[in-house]
C-alpha cells in the first residue's frame, strides 16, 4: 500500500525562517539525519541536522516529511523530536521538508508484505529487513498505510537526541564542566542551580561541535512530552484562517481552470461545440486533454475565475469515446466476482494451517457470502492543483501524499529533469488515499501548459470529483465454518474476489510496469482476512483477483475496511450457532501469549461498554461487537442501536484501542472518532453504482456522510500497552461496519451480509429520489435538492 505526504522540491527553499541549515554526516549507510543537500536558510543561525533548526530567538523549527491531512501527524511527529531535544513545546514550529532521501518512508514497504503480525519467524523477519533495504534504495516519500509514526519513531528521536548532545557539549566547554553535568530542559541547557542558557544562545557554538556517531535515547519512564495531551500544532491556523490548503494557493497572475471529463470511466473527448461561448468575456482557452495516469480524458476551460470556467463548460456540447468501461454495469461486475469464486481457478493462498477441507467434509459447516460495493473517497476539499509551466521548468502548488512521485510524474510528462520541477506542499483537506494518485497533478500541468506561462489553478467540480475517482474495490467473500460438539470453531475457510489495488495504483503513481506487480501477492486484496489473531486449527484464506475496467485505488484502511466486515460478521454468526456470548466466543480463541493484547482489549471493552449490563427489554435497543487488528493496532468496538419506526439509529459507539505507546492520547481519540464516522458513513448509506461505465453518484446528497445530527456518541479508551507506537489513522474504521451489522442482527434477528446496511439514495425515475429504510421498503419519494450547474456534462453527451 501507499502512504501519505511530504513536500517542497529539490532546491526548494525554507527561506524566511531566519535560520541557517547546516547538514551533517554520519557513517551508517542507513543514515537519516543528513540530507543530500544541506537545508537552505539565510543568516547566522543553525540547523543541527536535516530535521531540526534553531534560531537565535530560541524557536525550534522541526522539518516535517509527512502530509498533514487532519490526522495530526505534524503534532505527533514533532513531539518525538521535541521530547529527545528537551524543547519548550511552546517554541516549536513546523516547516515542510524538501524532497530528499532521508525523508523517504522506510516502513511502508515492509508492512505491505503478506506476513501475519504474530509471525516472528526467521523467514518473516528476513523478508521485512530486505523490504526495508529495498525501500531505502527506492527512496519514496509517501504518507500512508498508517506508517508515519512507525517510520519516524527512530529518526526523529535520534535527530532530537543528536542535537541535544551537541548543545550540551557546547555548553560544557563554555562553562568548563563535564558534559555529563549538563542537561536539556524546556528549551535550555542547565548545569546545576546556577548555570543556564537557551538553545538559541548556543547554536553558533553547537553547530561547530563534532556530530555524534552514537546517540542514547531516553527511557520511556523519563518522557515528559511523549504521552501528553498537547493541542494540535496547526489547530490555531485552521481557526483563524491562516492555514493553507491546496485550494488556497494564489501565485501572482493566477488563472483558473475547470474540467468536464467523459462521463464513462477511462473514456476521452473526441470533440466539443463551443459556438455558444465564442468571445465570451473572461475565457482564455477551451481545449481537449488526454487521460493521464489512469484517469479520464475531457475538456478544460481556462478563465479569469473558476465560476466563468464552470459556467462555460455547462454551455458546451460534447462527443465522447466511451471506451471499454461502457460495456460494464453493476450486474456485470457482480457476475464477474461471483464467477471468479465459482471457478476458483487461480486462487492465491494467503494463509493455511491444518486440514480445512477434510474437517469440513466430516462436519455440517455453515456457509455464508458477503459483499461490499465500490466506494469513493469523498474528501471535503475537492481535487485541485495549481501549476505553472515555463520554458525553464515547472512549479506546482498541491496537496499530495506522494510529493516525490508527483515531481517525477510531472517531469516525465514535460520531458524535463526532476530538478527542473518545484513542488510546494500544502495541507490536505482530506486524503484517505485519493492524494496517493498523480492523475490530477499531471492533468493540471498539461492545462497550465496552455496558459502561456501564467499559473493556473485547476479545480474539479464535486460531480467530477465523485464520478472520476479511484474507488475502493467491490468485493465478494465466502465462508465455510464448522463447530465441534462444545461449540468451538474447528474449521474456517474463506475465499474472496476483487480487483487488485496495487496492480493498478502503483504503476499509475510510480511509473513501474504493470507486469511487475501482477506477479506479486497484493496484500491489499486479503489484508484483514488472513492476518487476524483468532486461534483455529484449520484455516484457509485465499483470494481471486479479477480484471474490470473500473479504476480502483487505496481507500482509508484499504482491504481491512471490508475484510473486517466479512470476518467479524462470520465470527459473530459462528458464535450465534455455538450459542455463546459473542465476546466470550472471541476470547476463547485468544489463548496464546502472543494474543494477550487482543484479549485485554476485549476485556477492557466489556468493562468500558457495560457489555454484561442488560439493555432495556423493549425490543428497541441492541448492541453488537467487533474486533480487528490493522496497521499494528488492535481496536474493538461495541455499537448500540435503537429502532425508530421502520428505521434505526446508531446511538453510541464504545471503542478500545491498543496502539502501543500513544504519543498523544488526544490525537488517538480524535482518529478513533474520525475512523468511526468515516466507516459508519460507508456502512450505512454509501456506495458507488455503475451503469454502462458511468458512476451514478455525483454529490454528497447521493453519497451521504454521517453529520452532526446523525452522529452517535463515541466513547474511546486508549490502552497504554508500552510497545512501540503503531498506526492509528486508519485503524478505527474497520470494526464499525461489522459491529453495527451484528447489532442489527441482535435487534432484528436478520443477518445483513452486504453493505450498505441502508439503501442509499438512488434514482427512481426522472427527478425523483427515494430513501429505503430498515425494512427494505421505499419511503415516500422526495425531489432532489436544487443544484447549480457544476460542469458535469451528463446532460450534453453523445
């Protein structure tokens, strides 16, 4: 899988900070402290390594290599360095990093291997170490896979510790004392009760000190910053409006562009009629563009402002080449997935133990089938990118999770060397994996190439954003399970079918040949299915990869987002068949020492949610449970539901997480709440429907989000287990769908084996839309909201 974020381009300057960056070198080949090119900053101040600069005013500027998209990584990562440095948190500042090898993600690739978390064999460890070596050689800056803190846990702490040692050494020489008598505390170097000096007063001397070849990191017992509930470092800028997102970029002499793409995925424009808008005031150019990096071709308008551009697109008529996707609708997709399971000709095995088929033959197995639809990302900040193309190179202002790959893609599209492309990174108004793609970036650069050297900001209208995404794959999964006479699970067979994300997404973003990934085992197709801790002597997990002309990509928690629904629904069904309490049934399969963290999470959930406290016996309230391990974290949730007429409402969600050391419990709780809301939105009403290759959902009214009025109360407990910190940004999403489905079974006695659980708004003729409820019966039809023309060309296509 991929990861999320990073910034500024080779040679990009962090000037204006009033700081001088001085690179330094350490001998190990895996050095992550010294950038290839020293950080660029003016003045007589110092940066003691590639992650840290300190000015004479004692401001600590931390260089950030990960994309901030609401997950709080800028705060969490800065706390790592500030802890080891001994900084005063109130003086910590953040600046985006340049593109450099020391900022590449070393943990994303190892965590993309098909290795179970409880597999500590020599073979598994060797594979992971080799993957880290490959990651170092490939050098890809990426924010995703919930690996940011995992990746930065060591280098940022080492950067802080190294700088602390250099400051202490400088102070010791100044005071003529042993360096062991000096300590860093709250932005000062202190020696006994009498001597104290600020970091800023020492930087000139510290930058001349020998660079440590070995650093000693703090013991967890002495942490004063890590584990504290600090406010987010960028929060104030978001409150006062100073925060800069991609859509806020405004270079001088800016023009704006809007696009309408072929309504059929992967298609392109063959022509357009612009006779209605000849000589229209404010319009600079109208032209066709090709599909880029897996996207769809269409028509763009460059104008003085975005509204003129969008309105002009509404006045054009178009002709399209719809391409192969035009032959595909939902029924075809479903048939393809089912056929793959029926034929089962080339399944890829992800995990097998025992003799599953033999045990199933001798038993009376339960069989069930689950399915999920395609899903869009639905980021609140629509797709946008600002670009300027000149004779000497190109500059882009963008929110992206992969700045290094973005620079490479732009350079390739313009036939330039990468050092001729400058990337300015901004905050992301939501990413969820959508900003792991470069289609919109290359498209924006191609559009800016028509603007005669002026910068152009390309903004996709919401309808274009929703109908030209790279979707979470549709998937079908089958299970067979058998119990012994005591109600213990003795056989578990799981077969699933879907498209492969990595086979499609990695070549698009990184330019590698598709064949390279087709021969590899794509963990995203089966993660969440083969890697769960439940102890059963006979297990088989396989996946069948299918090919469909619907573009798929990484979506928050990726394969875990649907395999958790499948697995935890299956486990709940087996618990019901065994006439056992759902949590106790799970605990009975978590007896090994390596699974005691999972058991403890469930025991904490029993206490936290009041699981054994009876609910009202009115037939209107019920609860369900699910537990799932993903990205190194263990999350268990209880969802409470209440029946309201023919429908229902999720009233409360209890969430317990063990993510190892919680760097900032506030951030962990926020991400659990965010993950629950994100996953609940998908579980309740979201789906992408395909008719002849065209996406039917165009707005959030068609793809509903849980909002303030429909959001349940979310209660989170964070377990501080003491292990190294693990991923948090995506781990809260997977368990909520099965917890809710299991609660609905408890409420109604009916099993819900497909998502969404409530039928989302769908066209039911003309301008009428209908909303189905718990009973499956349509409610009264209501007209859709009035919408302004957004540049969506569905009404003007041939």
